[in-house]
C-alpha cells in the first residue's frame, strides 16, 4: 500500500471542513464554541452524544467510543481503507494526490477509469431498459417479478440488449479504450474482434460501500444455460470483499442494528420492496470473513436465511462460523416448502416473513432442528455436538458460551455437566490456534478497553488548551515509564509542542479514541486545567512507583533465598523510600 507524506495528508485535511462532510450524513446542531452535536450514525441512540469540533476538526461518539478526524469518519462510515478515504476527500476538495511511483500512478489511473467506465455502463444499461422497443422484454420480465418501479430505480436495474457490440461501440465513442473494457470484464475477445460479455440480460449493478458501481450481475432473459453471469474480479472488484445491497441498505442496517442475509439478487430486492431495508446478499458465493467483518460495521446481529437441503445446512455451518468469528450474534431460519425469500414474500406476504424473522432461532437451536434425523443415534448426536462445539470456540464471552452449552444439552437430551465436560475435552483436544486468537486481536474486541475514561480525556484536553502545563508532564516523562494511552499521548503532545497531530500518526486505537474525545471537550478554565494535570501527574507517579515496588518485592524474595544480605538491604531501602514518596504524594493530593 502506498504512503503519502504528512504534508500531503495535511493538505487534503485542510481543504475539507469536517462539519460540512459529516453534516452530509448526520443532522448536526450548533451547540456553541465551535461544537456541533447530533445522533450517532454508529449506534441507535435516542439522545445525541455524537460531537464534532470545527476548531479541532475532530469528531467523537460518546455512545460507541469511536472518534477521529474526517478521514477516520469516512473509514468507519463507509468501510473504506485509509487511502480510499483520502482519495475520496481529495476528489471532493479538488486536490491532486501525489503518488509515490509510476506503478501507483498506473494503478490509480486504471482504477479511476474503470470506475468511470462502470458508471457509464450502468447509465447505458438503464437507458436501454427504458427503450420502448428493445427494452420491452426486460420490462415485461420485471413486471412479472412484481417489483415496484421505485425499487428497480433504487437498485439501478438495466438491460443489455441481444447485441455483440452495442455497449462496446458506445464505450469507444465515449473515449474508453479496448484495454479498459477488457480489464472491466465488459467485453471478451473473439477470433476477429471484441464482443459484449453481457447480452440479452437484465443488468444488476453491484456497488461498493461508497456507491460506486464496481461490477454487474446479469440475469438471462432468453434460453442461455447460464441463468446468471457476473463480472470477473478486477482492480476495483473483489468478490470476497463486496456484499450486494450494502450501499443501498446501509441506512436501514444502522437503524435496525440487524442484518438479514439472503442468497440472491432478487431475494434481496424482494425484501427491500416489502419494507425490509436491512438485507444483504452473497449472490451465490460462499460467505467470507472479510464480508462478515463488513457486516459488523453496520449491525451487531445477523439473521441468516438458508435453503433447507443438505448443501444449505453445510453452508449454514460455514457461514455461521465466520459470522461468530466476526463477533456477531447469529440467528437462522429456513423457509417452508424450500421457498426462497422472493417466493415466500410474494406468496405469503410481508407480515408472514416479518414473523419468521422475529421468531428465527439462535444458531444452536437452528442447527439442532435442521439435523433432527441425526439425533436418533449416539454417533449422530456426537457429530452434531462436535460441530456446535467448533462454533463456540470462536466466542470469548464465557456467559454466552455457558448459555449455548445449556441449549446444546437440552436439544441433544444430555445432562448439562456431560455437555460441559465434552466441550472441555473437545477444547483440549483441538490442535493449532483457535479462532479466539482473532477475537482477541480484532478491532472490535478492543473497543471497550480503548474507550477513554473521563479523567484521561480531561487531562489531554487540558494539555491541548494550555501548553504552559506541559512542563510538569515533561518532567514526569524523564522520571517514569508507562504504557497507558493517556501517558503516551501526553508525551507526544508535550514533546512536540504541537496539538495539531494527525490521527494516522497515533499508534493505537486507544490513543486515537482518547485524542478524538479530548478534541471535542469544551475549553475549561485555567485553574481547573492546572488541577486536572496535577492530579494525573501525581497518579501516574504513584502507579509507576507501585509497579516498581511489586517488581522490587520479587527481587527481594530472590535475594533472601540467595542469602544475599547486601542486596536484600539495598532493595528493602528502595521499597521504603518509594512507599514514603507515595505517602507524600497522597498528602499533596489532599
């Protein structure tokens, strides 16, 4: 991944006002002192706790603990990488990013051209669908599907005519090159010339989280043996990292806090058409961990709708495992008579589907119910239990694991203690790293611990507002060491004498969250700031000395075992001195 200089990043940030950018997504109200408040786009809060600071150009969400500059806002909201967010802001501000090499220039150029080409193709297909003559067949197909016209328009449906060169020639006239059409997968090379890949198909644009068209799905309207074909992967489209409907449904996902995961394009569009605007589709491909983590950005719970055949049950097990790995709560259901959501909603109605979703079972109960035939034998129950134990290994919440073990025991008609013992045996017998290693290192696992405390936020804010207070912190930095985010961040601020740090320069999410939270604090008076800094400096010293005392006690025990009188005396004297220092600081606080 290419890197940009600090000056380049700063130039982009200076060209955008965070209030304007966030204001396009969140209704902000002026709360005075260059601060703006609104409802968090990351949680379902009812009372606004989302703060934006115009003078600091930072935001902080007190309900979720997320915060940062405008780049981090776009990264969190749209699931963009740092470079993608930077490029988006640069485009918005009209700033040309200076790439670090020729290969970067070529990749950037190709990426931009393919996005432009897909935008052109999507509009072209939409116009073809609207043609009274050539688009009549596709229009009739959509009428048979009984989708509302507003739904078709929302998803940008189009039509690729039964022609070998219609799109190709139109793209050439628009100035696109043969190599770009090939890279996008919109044409193929024949014996004599290029020909359109999508022909006589209803066209379904596939968008990334920012709304860019990056690929197409095509539904055959004739007698092709391939009912659906899709764009190949490209520099802008990676199947494992895209979910159909995420851009179109992301507002509904955030509001609901739950995602309904279906398989096909029309399953999703039917759900959306019926008012379920919080659905996503894998479109016939197996769910990936990247997609599961993408869902986690917008919802905390997933209801998976799978086919009830053997292949569907296997897919359910794989998908549920990945969703649990991502830290999501998972429920699942299978619709009766092997119907998919499209058929079921058309036949039974939206209310019936809503009831099914509401009563969807947790993944343990679902999996046991779908394997009823195996429960008649000891071997069958053992296999079901082992599969469910494998899913539970990805959880790092003992209470949830315990509750699910109770459900396994009940569903398999075994005693809870036998179930727990079998789970412990399974755990011990598994070789290699478990998925729990991912949980412990993931961004979401650390969210709670990285949420800053109020005293640390006020401490950093005081240092931001009053640089004169840096002296006492600089003295502290020379005396002690600490891995506390507040201590590390204070060192950065005081040593550089620069409160205009870039978020990208902070090493950990805990530092970033603390810096963001302090940036939206209203300015305090100097007397209070002095008191806060003094209190935290004392506390840091006390904590450091207490930690040193613990280490010295261990060394003292070793010296006593070795009958090293001189070292024992020296260590004891040092412990006594540190304890007196701590008592003196406690008196100073009073």
